[in-house]
C-alpha cells in the first residue's frame, strides 16, 4: 500500500527562505541601493555603474522590487523605496551594518564547518558529511 505524502508549503518556504536574503546581500555587495537613489535609474545605467551584465542585473532588480526594496515604475526603470532606503549606509536608522554582517557568505561557511566533527587540530574537509552517532 502506497502512502500519499502531503505537500508541506511551510517547509517549502523554509527551503526557499535564503532567496530574499541572497538577493538583498547581492544588492549590498554591488552597491545598488547607494547608486539607484529615489529618482531612479534604468537597469542599463545601473549595470554600467556596477560593472555588471544588464540582463542578469535586471532579474536581481526585479527580485528586489518584489521584496519591496525597489520599485519598477516603468519597464526597466527602478527607484529606491522607503524599505530599501533602510539598507543604505548613511540613512538614519539604517540596517546596512547588521545586514552586511548577517548576509556575508562567511557567516554560513563557518557555521557549516563548526558543525562537522574532526580530530582536534585538524580542519574539516569540504566534502565532510555530518557524523552519525
């Protein structure tokens, strides 16, 4: 007898939960929110300023718009929202500092390494698996 497994949408949201954080982290590393401003810029202009590939950057910009960090007022033209302004360095009440620390890739690499078991004084390999007990 086969058992039907019910889809768990909450679990799916947890699995995909890194995507907004990764998108915001990308924006911070590229300096997008400092560049775009409240007046707005086209994706092509932002690609030139950030030395990035315009079609790929457009996807990131649209993801940021979906998160409410940017707004796309006309196709391909983006501006900063009040939410996005909170991620700028000099904005009063800025979350830039905490965001850059929390979204830095090294935070996740060290977390993985600290959870793998290895002999004292040795370093875990990148292919280590979690130990079984």
